[in-house]
């Protein structure tokens, strides 16, 4: 009645509502209105409108259907719609879900509209839908519309040979593990985006792998977490069994184990962190192979050259092996195998150097203080405990900054911080020692004052070297000294955990250099005081009577005047009258130390000198300001102001490390704007840094953000 009054004009209308009226009666057919006597009572007031109005209907007078409207060339869209039952059912579902009505008509022209295409609108990625359902069936069912669920159910049966309701998730997990037929594509998608489906791993872990014979290896077992877990258990036992073996026997056994278990590193479970022992095995095998070759040479310099060419790779591989494991049982197994092949190599390498040093009368014959004279524009960066093999990794991390060259030199004897830090400083020639310095801390030559932190900084200032504390950046036109990194302290505190956390320690060094580089410094000389020995299970014990030592460290001791010299006794490099006894081989005067330094070995005494020249041509040659960062889901849009060209945008977890990028590749800024998508949706909510890169890949601006934030 209200509609009839409105149409009749007895109810006031807005001007916008004037003119012809369209009355839409969903669910009411033309025949319902024609039969006035039987017409429903609520429609009767409108029945007479058919005589003074027009029905919108097909040219044959029939009511429109979805199929008729889409296909009719008289009043409809004239589209090509298949007339089979499956298409007609899918058509209704697509209309009810709204996905068809969202499509522009021009997109439908010239297309064959069939069941497969319509189903693709409702379920554009059935492979992903299958994983979404497996990950959380109840959540998927609640989230999907009735039409989406119907399509998923139909496609699961037709495409994947699987009934979600009747078979359930465990049957789906079995098929995913086998990865046969259409399930191979599901498996590949899961491998690429497993982080998006965290619950599926627990499902797969319940699936028993096919039985295999003793000599079958792991063929056909790739999709089964239980097979990987069993492999880790057997590998743990095999590595532990290497512990009591002779070195050559252990090397052969590790090589044999590698042939069997190495294949598991290519499995998804290794990428998920579920195969730490197989990961560690790769580096154990490198230690076993490379440790067959000892450093060669009759002089300290010849042995150092041999070590610098190949020997350091043994130390690097040993560190990587220890870094791969975290649980107590895994660390124990890797430690036993590593010790069996690594300790003999360390021991013999150290003895060769010690014999050469004895023949030469000490390292001071071959070495001079390795600190360079102060040079304007050069910032000396001191990293405590930067061993040569670790410096090769630091060189990789700094590669994007500019040109790097890695050299090496002898540190002071003994290889301890108080002595070695002065040895590599740019004021080394103004430093000396005397007989009273039994803690190896030298003095300022001019006034004889102990080289305390205060006096060291004063000495630097007296000779035109700025001391830059923490985040200070100083004047890039002068010379400077700064200290960063915590390798040595961390090693003393945590032992073999240093291997696992080495990347974190080096990231601190990289960030400090980035900070200095951004403030204008272009040339860096990265130096250190000493290296170290790291051996799981502790260094062998060496005896030195307490009554003979004035002060005793793990790898060295100052002898009393009344003590007889040991076969490895040399004068302190800052004062030859201070007699220092060294533990033989890689032994220690203190029992139970995994980490130690101060002795005579290539690892402790042959230290890196890393030179870096930034790739940026001039101070401030490329500048940029990040004006805004906005997120829409996992897509980030940044607006940058800059007069420079060829700038790129990246999103990283660590601004100085390109390897920490969260995007597929950096994006060129066009008109000061770029949009980037995060690859892994697991990063949603993670802390990140938006960085602007110049044409050489140098970071010239950064801004902290939160992914999706």
C-alpha cells in the first residue's frame, strides 16, 4: 500500500525521486500478478500497475532467469554460456556469492563461460584452499561461504581424488606426503609457503613413512617428517660413535655418514630447522676432508701464508658445524665428532708454528707492531677477538659497502687484549713496557704511565687521533679510533655458543661501520688484538706448577724470576725481560676451557687486517628523506624526497645486510615513490627497516617500521 501511495503521488517525495518508478519484486513472477484472484494479499494493491506500466521481461514474455539474461541477445548481454547442468549449477553459485556480478561486462565478452571458469571465480586457487583447510578445517569452514565450501568440496573430489568430509585431514596428510599426481602441486606450494600453514607439519608428523630396507637409503621418504626424525636419531648416534675413533678412521666414517644423510639437507624439513644434525654434517664433512692437509712451512711467515690460503677454512667449517645445533644432545653428538678430527689438526698446526717460533727465537723477529700511522680520513675500527676466519665472513657482509681487502699480520706475544690492542693501534710506536707489567698492560713511553683506558685515549688525542665512543661519529676529515663488537667477551662468557651467535656479533660491527659511513667516513681499517681457540669439550690440560708462575692465564703464564723456563718461554713483545711460558700445542693451564687465547697458534696469533673503502664517491653525494611509509596488509608504499636519481627501496630486518631483505628484490623509486610486497606473510607484525639505496647499493637513509603496521 505504501508503494502504491508513493507511486500515486499521495506521499511527498524528494525531487530526486520524481519521474518513472521501477518496482523490483524479487521472487515474484509475472504469473503471480496476472492471477489477481489468487495473487498473494500483500501483492494485490500492486496488481493493477501491470495495466499502466511495463514488465521488464524476455522478448517472449517470460521472466528473466540468470542464464537467459546472460545469453539473450534481445535485452540481455549476449554472452557465450555453456548449457550443461554443471555450468548452470555453478552459475547460480557464482551469482549468489557475488563473484560474477563483480566482473566488468567487457571482460566477459568473447569468453566461453563454463563450469570450470565459474568455479575458478569461486575458488581461484584450489591448491591453496586445500592447504588452508588442512591447516585448520573448522576455521576454513567458518570463513568460507556456502558456495565456496560447495566448490571446494566438489574440486577436492574431482581434482584431488579426496572427499574432505568422508576422508578427513589425516587422509589428506597421507596424500600430501606421497605428493603423487595433482598432490605434487600441493606439495610444491606447501614447500614454498609452509610458514603460512603452521599446523600442517603436525599432521604430516603423524603419517608413517613407507617401510624401507636397511640399504634403501632415504629414497621415497622426502615427504615424511618421521623419516627425517628417524634419520636425525640415527645420525646423532653415528656422530657420537666417531668420538673415540682415531682421526683417519673418524674422517672416513664422517664421509660415509655424509653420503647417507646429506640428501636430507635438500628436504623441506631442513629448511624448517628440523634437521640440524644433517645441516651440521655438511660442515663436519668439510672439516674431516680439509683437516687432512696441515699448514706447511719452515718459518712462521710460511706457515701463516699456508694458513691464510686454505687452513682458515677448517676453522670456519668447525664454527659452522657448531652453529647449526642448539639442543644439548645434538651439541654433544656434533662436539664428539668434531673433536675427533679437529683437535688433532689444531694440535699439529700449533706445534708446527711453535717449532718454527722456537727456531726463529720468537715471533717478534718476524713481526713488528701492526698499527698503521694516523692518516687523515681513515677510521680505525677495533674489534676485540676478530679471528681470521671470522674476518672473511665480515668481509662478505661489508662487500656492499665498497672495496674490501683482507690482509693479516702477527699480533703481540702473548696474544691477549691488553697487549694486542696497543700493538694494532695507530699510536703503537709511542708505547712500551717494563718488567713490572706482569698483566701484559704496556705503558705510555713518554711518561711511563700505565696504558689505562684514560691514558690510551689521551695518547690518541695527543697524536691527532679522535676517540669515537659508541655512537659518536667525529670529524670525517681527520683520523679516528673506535671500538665495537663483543666477540672476545662473549666467547669467555658463553664458550661454544659463540659459534651459534657469531652472526649477531658481526651485525653489531656492520651497523657501527654503517653509522660511520653515513656520517661521512669513507675509509676504514678494521683491526684486532688476537684470535682464539674454540674446542667443544675443552682444551687439553697442561701442567704448570703454581709456585713457578707470577700470573697464570689459560694459554700463558708470567714466570717468576726463580722459575726455570719451559720449552716454550719467550719474552713479552713490549718488554723482553718479562718471561712468558706458553702451553704446548693447544693445551691450557686451566682445565675445562672451551674458549681461550694467549698462546702460540695460527688461530690466536695471525690476525686479520681488513681495509674498506666505501663505494660512495663523496660525502653527501646521495641524500634522501623518507617522508612517509604506509601499509596495506603486506604491501608497503614509501614516499621519498631526494635530488638524486637511480635510488631503490628495500625492506630489511637489518639495514646494512642485503641478505636480510624481506622482499623479492629492491624497487626503483619513480617520482619519489615505490611500493613493495613482503614475500612471507609470516612476517606480519615483525619489526623491519625501510632503507633507501643509492645506485651502488649503499644505504643512504633508513626508517624503522612494523610489517603491516
